[in-house]
C-alpha cells in the first residue's frame, strides 16, 4: 500500500478532486499555503494499492498543468530608507509536487 501526497495549486484542485473521486479513489483534502508566493495550495492525501499508483499519478499530471503568471514581488531598494518597491516577476505556477510513500499499516475504523 502507498500514500500519495500531492501538493497542487488551488485552481487545479477541484477538477482533480472530481476526477479522482469519479474513479473511485478516496481523497483527504487539506488547505495549505505555499512558502514562496504565500498563496493557497491544496494538499491531497490518497491511499492506494501499489498497482494503482501509476493511475493516480497520470490523473494528477492530466489535471495539474504548469502556467506562467506575473506577480508583484516586493524587493528592498539598495538605500537605507527601508522603502520597498514592488516589481513584476514572471513565475511558473501550477503543476504538482508529489510524494509517494510506503504505508506500514492502513486501518479504517
């Protein structure tokens, strides 16, 4: 048995959840916040049999595409005034960060 932990962008989470549950997977959804952009993410925990891991990874890959987004990022000026001036930064968002870990025990009560 494996535990798939997928951290996905909030914009991708609803479609991904729908497809996973439509395919019969049980999913636990956690609201999380990313450290770099301090924006909303969704962390999904999916317990699956070893032979189902590939199917889950394919579903995640199909629903979580990367895209570019321009955000304003505050950057300190090189002066001693303490003034911060936001400037636009083109970043890649979306996609997924996925961990697949072995499960020693799985107990459903």
